[in-house]
């Protein structure tokens, strides 16, 4: 079974605290150089190598900002 993840971050709800960036073991999150409408630098996903571990979700203090998807695919033998 091939397990991968995907993370979605609402850039307008994000406060740019960086806790998710610190929590991510494969380091696939970073803070944007572009400010959101509230003047924060929101977290962004690079788009590859997320494992779906969920550590960023549990680290985020802003409810509803960050969603993690765990994708499972059965690989034929
Ligand atoms: S789910 Fe895990 S691997 Fe994926 S972005 Fe969050 S902390 Fe990183
Ligand atoms: S932990 Fe949440 S609020 Fe903080 S940077 Fe990450 S997504 Fe934004």
C-alpha cells in the first residue's frame, strides 16, 4: 500500500506563526514571502513529499486553517 498525504492551508486564516513549519519532519512547509490580507506571511505547502502524518494539523493553533488528507493507493504486485 502506497500512502501519501496532501495538505491545504487557508492563507487568509493563517497567522504565520510557523508552528506547522517546525513540526513537519520532511520539511515540506514554508512561510510565504507574500503577505495575506491581514498582514501575515502564511504557511505554504511545496506540493510534494507530504506523508499525511498530521503533525502540522495538531501543531496549528488556528482552527480550520490547515487540513491534511491521507491518500492510499493499492499497488498491484
Ligand atoms: S501532514 Fe506531516 S508531512 Fe504533511 S505537511 Fe503536515 S507535518 Fe508535513
Ligand atoms: S501553524 Fe497554522 S497559523 Fe501557524 S503558520 Fe501554520 S497554518 Fe499558519
